[in-house]
C-alpha cells in the first residue's frame, strides 16, 4: 500500500506530462488526468463525471482504484513498460446512425468502472454490463435511448462492478447474470466494500448463472459469453462479433492485465484465458476494458507488456 501511494505521489513530480510514447511504470498514475473527471465542490466534497456524490477526494479514490487493479509486484516492475494511454479517457461510445445497435460505455461508481449498454434500437431491448454504481445515471441513459434492460451481466463479482446491480434489478426486473465460479465473491460483496472503504449496496443472488459460450441476445444484438478466469475464478468476457466489440472487464486493460493477487486470482490462468479466448478473436476488435480507456485487440496481442499472442 505504501509503495503504491509513494508511486502515485512520485507521479506528481514537476515536469511529468502526457506523452504518446510508452511510459515507465513509475509514472503510471496521472492524477491530473484523473481529477479532470471530478467537480470539486469544496475541500472535502466531490462529484464524479456522472454527478454522483463522493465524500472521498479524487486522490483517495484513485489510490483505491490503483490498489484494486494493479498488484504491487506489477507496480514494482519498473523495467516493464506500460502504455498509460495518451489521455485517461474513460469513455467509449459508438452510435453509427446506419446501425440499429446502440452502444455506450461510461464510467460509474466510486472506482469508475466502465459500464456498458448494448441494445437494439428497433426492438428496444438492451443488455447492461457491469453496473458498478450511479444507478440514476444508468437509468437516465436507458430512458433517453428508449431502451429497456432485459439482462444485467457481470464480467466478475468485484464490488466495483456490482454496486448498482441491486437497484437496477429492482427497477427493471432484469435478471442478474454471473459465472457460478464467482458466487463466493458475490457472497462477500459486503466484505469487499468494507476492505476498500466503500458503502455497501445490497445485491440479490444472481438469477442466472452464465456458461462459457452462452449466447447473449437483445433483439438483433447477438453476443457470446466467454469464460476467462484469472483475475477472479469466474471472470467472463463478452464478445459481440457483429459489432467487432469485446467487453473484457478487468481481464485485459490497455497496456496491462488485471491483477491476480486478490481473492482467487491466478496469473497462469489469466495468461491462458487471454491467449486462448481473447487473442484468438478479430485483431481489429475494439476492447472495452473494466476501467480506463478502450483499446484495439491487435495492439494488445503485439504490444501488451504482460501477455502477448502466441506465435501462430
Ligand atoms: Zn476486478
Ligand atoms: Zn474493476
């Protein structure tokens, strides 16, 4: 914990700026980018980019997010190079007027988990992925798009991907879906919240347990759930081939992978999952990650400093 905070503080050294080139891990967290997404109300109170109130300062929230998603060993590997992306741009949106598919990704909750809505504008059905907070904002996006949620699917059962799940389920009646290997984590959501100092929001037991290669449908939108354990025992990724879109949760990040030293995580397993399940998909696919910027799958296959594609 101390090491990580020290790294974060070091990153504020004068002269550090945004760069297109690969940046050493000692410069990884860029607080100026992160705080950009917050409105400071006074010295103690903030709202995030969705208007949600946060009592913690952006620095504290960022420290929590880094602590959850990057292991200490990862942060210590200063010889490794990580592309922190030119900008800490959390958003991904695709609304091709010619397409009948609505896709929107936006950061929610105290750890700014990327929540995605993917729906069919004709039938009005939509799949909601990882409602990690800001339930009012999620409902507003759905209302404005004229969509109704028919399934709430989770990449995994870390609390930051679940905080609004109970409220959205209550308001929409849509079933909560999760891989059964993450049931113990779902049972421990309250403990996870207390460990990270985040208020717990009760979530009912998932009504549907996802399987590997299970089809995901919302009107004309068709996807597939892929079992990609490693970050957690039941981590899943969601592949929408027609949209060339992969939702990878915390399994794969732009220039990084999910940490594996928490609650059942396993490094060889995440490596195997990424290589066998993700790096075998279309290279040109857009990857929506669990936090932070999206990426292109082929870029990670060739340049990810932790897991590269196996030679063909
Ligand atoms: Zn996670
Ligand atoms: Zn996460």
